C-alpha cells in the first residue's frame, strides 16, 4: 500500500477523491469523530490562549497557569494533527480503490 498516493495526485483527481469521501462518509460515525476532534482542539487552543493572556495581564499565579496552558495547547495541536492524519489515511484508501 502506498502511503502517499493521495498526496501525489493532481488537483482534479484529488477533487474526485474528496467528492467520493463526502458521499461515503457524509453522516458517518467517523465524520462525527473528526468534527468532535476539531471542536475539542479549537476549545483547547482558545482556552490555553486565554490562560496565557490572563496570567500575563493579572501577573498572579503565572507559573501555575502556564503549567496548565502549555500542555493543553500542545494536546490541542496534537488533536488537530491527528484529525488531519486520520482523514488523509481514509482519502488515501479511497484513492487507492479508485486506482484499481
């Protein structure tokens, strides 16, 4: 199985694969999980930014707020990257099916 087959496709071929993805996974459990991951990561990023700004503005408990905000920000970024990776794997499977 080629890992990066989808990435090597031309723009028009990628659009076809994405349309096929939308048809197959429109209201699936997988798509709901991807949306949930996007929401969690957005909330995590926003809350960590709020904590960092709050600790800088008030200058109280700076270390404790930063010790919470930085891992939360990293976890949110990992969720975003993981979401994209999972979607890319599914798109790659669809592209390989269409190839054969």
